[in-house]
């Protein structure tokens, strides 16, 4: 699947080119799931009304990691994946602000006055009803509205959304999606997200073992926070706008080296060179858990079966 162009700006000191006077949807938006899309849609509607670009304003690292002092969150959308999904939703840009304990300790008024207005020059902001910011989390919906009146930017607060065109949103959350992926339930994750769970990365050289077995693979190291269940999946791999079907193994390869977790994608009916290319892998079905095989012959037979099952899953995706 191709990704439309989008402006990705990290800690800009002035409005990024083409994003002056933007309307910003503000939040962490990990996963950009169906619930998040309600906030994004409101921002887009307001931007259209005002004739302004629309951006996502988000934070890195995840605040939970900062307050814990170590990585604790399974990131559904690291920055590159978040930008890719934001582009598909039709946003014009993603602005990423570095988050640390010093940032969190700044008065809420600093965020509105120094960042939203002076640095970013926003014309409007849209946030969920539970968005909080500033020291002691004192910046809430009422504070944001009053600051908008004082500083001259429009504010829309989105109440809790319980329904969308796909049904109830009661069970939709980033936490529920992470839990589904940790169990390997990529079908449930797809329903919660409103799109297939996907990862992005650069294809690296491996030990060429898959090629020797007759199943060459594109090898990708995922974000260290990733806790997708180890196992075999039906996937698609996208590169340069071309989408191809495949089967993927994510795990430590217990039959061989039990090493660091690695995503290995076997692309069906493809003999091209993917080394060094940035690819996107979308997950459509879980086939089985990772296993240790007593012989290479047994492993090859199982891999042939895995590929047949992956083809069947992808045929009805």
C-alpha cells in the first residue's frame, strides 16, 4: 500500500513549511485506532471550514515510558508508522514534540502560549475530552477553551465517542489492541484499529538460511518495544507502492539460534532484491506459534503448510 506524502516535523521552532495556521488534533494517538479517528475527523472538518491545513500534534517518547524511566509501552505506531497512517487518513502533517519530565513540569500556560501559539502558530486545536497537559495535569478542556479565547485560537473538545460506522467503540482502546497483539489475535486488532496492524522497517541482510531452505525472507528488526506474539502470520509486504502477499515468522528461531526477535517475511512468487529498502508489513491472520523442530525436513514441510494457510487467509482478506 502506497503512503501519500506528508510533512513530518520534529520539535519545530516555527510553523513547518505549508503548515502555517494549521488546525491540530492533539494527543498521543498510539495506533490511530477507530476512537482516535473521531478526533481526527473533527479536526479535519474544522480545517476545511477555516481553509487551513490539518495536522496531528503528538509526543515522543510515550509519556508512560518517560514517567516510568524506562520503556514500558508496546508501541503500536512508532513515529514512522504513525506518520504513514496519518497520511492515509488525509492529514497534511505530523508535528512531534519531544516529551520529558521537564516538559511535563512546565505550566499548562507555557504549552498553550509558547508552543501552540508562538512556535506553531496554530489557528485551532481539537482534543479529546480526557486530554490533560502541563504541570500537575492542570491543563484540561476548560483551561484549553479559556486559553483559546485569551490567545486567539479556536478550540473544539470531542466528547467520548461510543459508535462509528463500523459499530460500537466501547471496547476500542490502545490497551485492548496491545493485548490482542500480545495474544497473536491480529484479526481482533484489525477490528479495533479499523485497519490491519502494520510495522515498517528497512530490510537487512540475514544469515540467508531461508534461501537455503527454499523460502527466502526479507528480514526486519522491529521496534524494541514490540510485543507481538511470536509465531507465524499471513501478511502483505508493501514496497514502492506495490503490495505482495506472504507469510511471516516473528520470533527467535528456536530451531537454529534462539537469537534476538526478528521479523522474517517470505514473499510469495517474488525473486527481487529488497535489501536496504523500507517496507511495510501488514498482518492479516495468525497461523501458529513459534516451534522448535527436530529436523530441517520437518521444518520445511511445516513451512509449506504455513504458506498454504497464509494464501487461504489472504484470499479472503
